[in-house]
């Protein structure tokens, strides 16, 4: 051990400098073609991947994992084009919302939500079968986790508005979204205060509308949730 305490974790390949005292649960290979990672203690950095020999980054504990992810996604956007950059941009928008929720920054959360909705609405206009799960879903899930029931209701109502059920049997994208948004609607209504929320009726109506075209491809739990919503 160094004379004045543990040695700080190193600067990552994507530019995150962890503060002194940050800890890691393991390591991640920086070789895109390898992608190996392990949850094991690393006693000395730099550390190389056991499989391919490339340098490895720390796999951080929280809260540093959250901080590092924001830096990593920004680096992905700067360093890549095409689908990889698009996915990173979507994830960064959700990271920004989660970060605002963690910091209880209402203005930043509202700005992130607006950016997510603008992008989702544009994607949905371009392609009605586009799957909003990966862009809009995390906004609802993170709000529920943070106890932000009002924000979760707002985002869930928007998600339901741009969701369809028709064609779910033929389209994996439509089917995946229909199942997930109905699951999320049921989770919202089961959360403390969810069933009594002012927008609960709107959420039930939205789920029922999506289910009209997708009921046959819902699993038994989802079908049961829809039946409960119909009786409410």
C-alpha cells in the first residue's frame, strides 16, 4: 500500500478521472472486439485483460459508476458515427435525466424529459413501428425508482400516446414495446400512490388501447393486468 493510503484508480480510456477514494468492483476490457469483464478485486493498476491482453478500465462502484457512464457516453458520441453514436445519444439523454433526479434538480429533469420527448416524437413520425422502449422506458423506470411519481406519470402517458398495439403479432418491435409499456403501466399503478394518481385513469385507458391490438401476444401476467385495469 502507498505511504499515504490506497493509490487512486487510474484515468479511464474514455476520459473519466475518478476522485481519490473511488472504488471499483472489477475491470472491463477496452478492446471493443473482446468486451471481457470480471467482478474481481484488482490490487494494482494498470491492469490487462486476462483474455486478450488489452488495457482494462475499472468497473466502478456507485456513485462513481454513474459519473463515469456520463463521461463514457459523451466520448462514444464524439468518437463514433452511425448506429453506435445514435444509441449513445439516446442513453446520454436518459443519463442526464437520471442524474437530475439523483440531484433533485427539477429544472434539469424537465429539460432532459423535453429532449427525450422531442426525439421520440420525431422518431415515431418517421417510423410508426419504431420501438420507444429504449429511449422512453428508462425515463419512466428511473422516475419510479427515484419516487418521482408525477414525472413517471408524465413520461408514461407520453409513452402510451406514441405506442400502438396493432401489428404486434407480426412485428417484434411493436410486440416488445406493447408488452413493456403495459408492464410499466401495471408497475406504476401498483406503486404507492399510483392507483390514486390524477393521471391513473389516463394510464389505464392508454394501456387498454394498446392492448386492443396486442392482447393475444401478451403473457398471462400482462393479460391479467389489463383485465384489472378494465375493471377499475
